[in-house]
C-alpha cells in the first residue's frame, strides 16, 4: 500500500464512518453538479463563464474527491476490494451482453 493510501485510511479512522459517509454524500453531489455544468458548457445550453477545459478539470477534481471518500468508506466498512471487482465484472458483462443483444436485434 502506498503512503498516500495509508494516510487516507488514517484520515478515515480519525473522522469515522458517520462524518466520512456524510462527506461522501457531499462529494457525490458536487460531482453531479460538475457533470451537469460540463454538459451545459459542452452543449452551450446556458450562458456559463466556464471553458470546456475548466469544466473537465472540475469534473476530474470531483471524481478524485469521490474516489478518496469511497476508499475511506470501503475501509471503514471492511469491504473487500476483490468483492467489489467481482461485482463490477458481473455488471459490466451484463451491460455488454445487453448491448450485444440489442445490436443483434437490429
């Protein structure tokens, strides 16, 4: 484990589940807002004083925040990363199969 990862888990232990789960909720909301703003900038639907590059940078920053908090929550709840990977694999394969079936039906 990298030093930065260890530090992140130390932070999680210090603040605890209640505080960090609330922080995760806040970070997810900020990611949603950043994605919506990116869409507005991309499609020029609303007058915003943000460049596309700034919007992408903001989405990137919010993704980083969410990933930091997810690592903390997984640690605090004792969720095994391999278990998460298994679930992700199943969901990705299921979606790929749905796409394949949809393409074959065309």
